[in-house]
C-alpha cells in the first residue's frame, strides 16, 4: 500500500515544534549548568588524597554512566516522591535526572582538565602571593574551563539530544511533539522527519557556533 505524503498537514504543527525546540535547549542548558556543578565537585573530590573519597567518586561515576538515562528518569519522577521529594514536576524531575547523569560524565572531563593545567601557572600564583582560594578562583578554574571547553560543547550537544527521553514523562519537547503530531494526523513519516531534521540542523548549528567560540578562547601554551 502506497504511503500518502501530506507535508502541508504536518507543517501546521511547526509552531509546536518550535516550542519543543526551545524547551529542549532550555533543558540541555539547565542540565549542563547543574551537571557541571556536580561534576566539578566530584572531580575535586577525586583528586583528594583520601582513598575512600576516590572510591565513592568512582562508584558514582560507574553507576550513573552504566545505567540507562531512561531508568534514572523514571526513578526521579516515580521514585523521588516516595522519598518525600514531592515538589518536582515532570520537567524538573527530568532536569534532576539528566543533571546527575551528566555530572558523571562531566566529572571525568573536569578531572582531566584539572590534571592538565601546567604547574607553572600555580607556581606563578604562589610567587605573586595569592592565597589558595585566589589561585583556584583566578587561575585554576579559568584555565581548566579553557582546556575542557571543546568537551563541554560536545556535552551540551549530547544533552540536547538526550532531552528526547523527556517525552517518556510527557514533557512537550521535540520528540513528544512528534508523537503528538503522529497521533493527531497519522502521518508518522512527516512527523518524525521534521523532528529528525530539527535535531540534525540544530546539532550542526550548535557545533559550528561553538567551534568559533572555542578558537577564540583556546588556551595557548
């Protein structure tokens, strides 16, 4: 049986796809910010001399990296209320799951960045009389973020694609919108083609834009 293409019908939902795109980008941004805080703290703990802390960090990283994000999403939405955390709706429970999940990957990125900083920068800070906190704030963190910037941009693009899993919680991002259009119109190929093109175009646009940003702020020497 031949498939009856009807792009005009599917494109009526472009404003809804646009809203889903903005929501997906917002979820990716929030998750990157919160995940970076988790990852940076975890990376700092992994560099402490305590073997117990290192084991705990390794356990967190391995568990969250090797269990699918969809399961953490369900746990956050359905499990947290049983633990007394009832103030998170579907949007924020997904942000919580994606942030903790991203933190496990970002921890390794930040740990690599921290260990890659040339020692001469810290020595220069000591020679200038900077305190330990001043060296961290003025030297270590800025240099580390320059080193890991390419990895952070890749992480943001990956998180943007991961937001498609939020459709499982009825968050109205791109994938959920495609499901809605499919149910409303029965034009499955058009709906999923539009969603695929959006992910593809936005992913390449983000990569292209971030590459210019990376070249401008790349650490030299």
